[in-house]
């Protein structure tokens, strides 16, 4: 199983963003996650990559919990530019991420 999301719930300040989300992907394929602003697309991906903890439910990526740091070698997630620092170059951002994840540089 590549992606296995079950009974995922997440809310912010009482506002329910994800409600009982289920996703199963058993083999490699291209998938589009489409919805209007505020539908929870980014929250779902943030939960799947352990940037945000869900309120309830389970997530497995490649059979592992998203908190398993060994996933960093097999799974990538590029967010929008809200995570970039204005004073760093592209190389400096990548270097920072590698050092933060304790990867050899």
C-alpha cells in the first residue's frame, strides 16, 4: 500500500477542516487533489507529511507512519512559497532542510 488514510479528522479553532477522510492508493499512479480554497487539500497533505498532527485517524505512507524519518528518503512534498525565507537562496533553503533533517551534506 502506497497511501492509506483512514478516518482522518482535523480542525482548527473549532472549524472542522477534514472530516472522516479515507484514501487508499495501492499502486503507483498520478492522482490530482482538487477542491476550492479552504477545502482541506493542504491540511491533508500536511497531515500526511507529519507537518500537522490530525485530531483523529491513521495515516500510512509506504506502510510507515508519517513520523518515521526514514520516509524522507522516499517521499517528497513541496509546499507553496509560504515556507521560504526571503533572505535565503534556493541552495541555502535546500542546505537548511538537509541540516534540519540531519542528512549528510
